[in-house]
C-alpha cells in the first residue's frame, strides 16, 4: 500500500508540473514604468551568416537575408559509448516567388551595379516574413515590401522570439522608409492585400484586460492602408 501511495503521489506531482508547463506564458509583462517594451542588446556570442541574395522579379535590388548560424547537437552511438556530433545548417531562410521567410536578424539591400550594402535597420529585430507586393507594382508602379516581425522584448525575458508580440512594417524595395504600421503592444493577427483597390488590410488584437495574453476577452482592431497614397496612413474601420 505504501508503494502504491508513493507511486500515486509521484504521478500527481508529475501531472501538476506538466500542467504548469502547458500554461501559456504571457506575451506582455506590465510594470509601473512608462515603457512596457524592451529592445534587447545584440548577442555578440552568436555567429552571423548571410544567405545568397534574392532579387524580386522586376526590381533593381538584391536582398541579403541575415541570420544566426544554426548548430544542432545530436547523439551518436559507437562501440566506445555515446558521443555528441554537431550538425550545422548554413541555410537561414526560405524563398518563394515574392516572399522570404525564416527567423532573420536583418535584411540588407544592394542596388544592382553598386557595391554598397545597407541594412534594413540597426535595431535588434526578428523578421518572420518579408513579402514583395508585386500586384501593387503591376497596377501603380510602386515597389513595396511588407514585413511581419518582432521588434521588442515585450515579455521581458531578454530575447526576441515568437513569444513576443508580432508586428507589421512596410518599406520600399530598397529598404528605405522602413515604417511600423501596427500599434505598439497590439498583436498582429494577419494581413491581406486587396489588389483591385491597392489596399493593405490587417487585423490586430489589443490586450484590453492587461493580463499579458491575447484571447477572446480582448478587442480585435480592423485596419487598412491605402497604398495609392505615399504616407501609409493607417485607417481603422468597423466591419462588425
């Protein structure tokens, strides 16, 4: 009976620990300071690497994806026992026709025929997608990039990752005019281009109850940008 009680007790502890691990961590940590986002310092211990450049169709710029060298440790068996072998991945991005994806530390831009390469930003960021709006160029001859990314350590754990708030940015194909269009501390849900009107629509969610998480109790905001104009002004609308 004692053994069964011990086993039951250990199972209960394991179950409670497992449940605690499954609890979603907050994306925002609030405190009494006026600034609830933190831009972490660059990690000098990481090894920076670039993929080969990408040229979006019909543009005059090369885009160089910049990220961290990925090293994976795997165990191998030998007659002398076990040892660790490192696998190194030199690929940091995936490229579709008009989109670059990954977990990128930056993008760098180079005009065709020039040796000058300039970064999108000098601030720590984590870019998840970079999309060239080719339909907009086809209609109004404007070359615009859209980025989904993390730009601040909102959960204050000292790093930028997918546990922080995702945001929306725009720039020209040259990287110039790099502009945040989503509101601070609002989580980007999704975005979509309506080609017929050259409007970029996107949704964000605001943590209105300030519990650090984004759920059904919070408020969803609906926004669009008229890309025919040059100021990229965000207009909120109410479809419901």
